[in-house]
C-alpha cells in the first residue's frame, strides 16, 4: 500500500520545521518509517516477494544513513525523532 497524500501531509506537518518542509531529515525518516512498516506487513503475507524485500532493505539503509547524519549533527533532534517514531537508537 502506498502512502496517501493526506497521510504524507500529516507526517510533513508533524515532523517538519515549517509548512513546506519536505526535505528535512526528520520528515524523510518519518516517511521512510511508514514505507518500512507497510513493506514489512506485505512481506509477512508474501514471503517470496524478493523485489519488495530488496526495496525494504533500501529504505532501511536510507533511514539509517539519515539517522546517523542527524545523530552526528544535532543529537537533541535525533533523540526526539527516535522517541516519536518509537525506534531503537543506532
């Protein structure tokens, strides 16, 4: 299931710094987390969908790279994002 426009706008307003902030690390991590949850549910039902598994791993790597950057540059924003997304720290 892809992300709806309403859900995307909701995530952008919740995690963004401004109204049109779609490129900050927090927004991108939130969107990646939503995609990861959707792909995980899909893969539970379709175990042999290797293309979806490859896409899932790509999203995980992108999110980890962004979280590493955020942790290195602004640790307070990193901690806040980890708590809001309910992720384990890296």
